[in-house]
C-alpha cells in the first residue's frame, strides 16, 4: 500500500442498501415473529392498512380482556385446587410433625 492510498469510503446509498445474508435471515425471522404476534391478537392485515391506530386499539383491548379473563380463570382453578390440596397438606404436615417426636 502506498502512502497516498486511502480505503475507499462507501456512499450513504451504498451503505443503506447493502445487506448481508444474516441481515436478510434476521428480517425474515422478525417478519414471521411479528406475523405470529398479530395472528395471536387476531389482527387482519387489511384492517391495519385501513385504520392502523383503530386496529391497534382494538387489538390492545382484546389483549387486556384476554389477560383479565385468564387471571380470573387461573384464580378460580387455584381456589378449586386449594380446597383439596391445603387440607391434605395440613394432615401430612401434622403426621410428619407427630412422627418426629
């Protein structure tokens, strides 16, 4: 290399559009992940184009409703199981404590 030679710098556009195979694979993975998320939230792609913020608000409402219903379901089954498990646990705890004496 001579003293006057400097590495050629790429232009802004060249740097912008340059993509490696890893970049493309990452982009494909993120698109599939976003697709699964939107499908889970029951979002129609057509609705996103027509009313983006309205569709997001609707999806957020469905998500919150899903979380609250799931929490209610979990609490109900927790209490149902506790009715059986807690008395049995108390009996075993008493028997173990009495056996150590």
